C-alpha cells in the first residue's frame, strides 16, 4: 500500500456505509444521527462524508459522556 499523502488522505475519508460498519450500526441509524447533527460529517456533492480522526475524537467524547 502506498504511503503518500494522497492515499493517506483518501483512507481518512469514510462513506456513510463505512461509518455504519465501523460503529456496528445500521446505515439508516448513522444517516439519521448525521442529519440531526449528532455525528460530525460534511455533505459533499449530496453525499455524507466523515473524517475518521474526527469521528474517533467524537466517539471518545461520547464514551466519556456516557460513562460519567
């Protein structure tokens, strides 16, 4: 696998289905949460895109919120 900036950046961007699989949720659940602004995402060309590092930070925050 290439280690240049372009392939690294591409790996960082996830689709809604990839996020659903990553989080172990149904795609429709992720879609609803995203539309409600509860999951960090950007709509590009009519499709939702997610940065993995931002998603990981968000997930960490959610886990701390729910544990305390």
